C-alpha cells in the first residue's frame, strides 16, 4: 500500500454523496456521474495525457479492466486535457474506458484534487493524482488522495474486491 498525504477537508468523505457533474468524453458524448447509478465507478483524476505516470496508471486500469467489469464497475478518467488529446491517448494505448475533459478544472476542484504542486522548485496548480470509488447508489466508498500511478490501480482493485 502507498504512503498517502492526509486527505484535505475539501475532498468528499467516504459515505458522502459523490458530487455529480457533466463533462465531455472522448467519444463526443456528455457524461454525468449519475448516468452510472446501479454500477460502481472508479473515478480517477490524473494530470496529463501521454505522460509517463499517467500512461502507467491508464494502462494499469486497461490491463485489469476485465476484472473491474466483473465487479460491476466502470472506470472514468478525468484530466484537464481536451477531448482531442483524450481521443489520441485512448487510441494510442487502446483504453477501454472513457476519458473526460475537465478543461476548466471545475470537477477537479469539486473533488478537492486541484491544488498546489511543485516541480524543480517551481510551484504551480494542477491535478493531484487521486481516485474515488463510487458505489451503486452514488456514495463515496473509498478515497485515495495523492497516490502513485501503480498504487492507484492496486488500491482501486483491492477496494473493489472488498466491497
């Protein structure tokens, strides 16, 4: 298991209703979280298409997708990249799940995963890699905040197996 940062107060808590949203998907459709009621959702937030960590995470979910589906779940990936970038990323890595474009980072803010980051001594704002497991009724069943790409996949699978 990973060593996570403590979870900030603005991140939806386990047991609370997952904030609903509507975002454009790589397939041209508008996706609402509430469209998936009756199924579990691994909702993962990642910084950028085509980067090494994000590719590792996406391919980990891809490689485990048959088990995820067997557990009555789907995966939705969300980043600030646009739809065209998502289409290219999904095609290049043969991702079997939807990628959603949160270009204004409104949904990332709603979930408390838009925050200050630091790289090479420079501070900037961006997506803090995190994921949420949303149950069939739309409640948060698990939160993994500021998690590594490989731990995100492993912990999501573990949470799906436990519930």
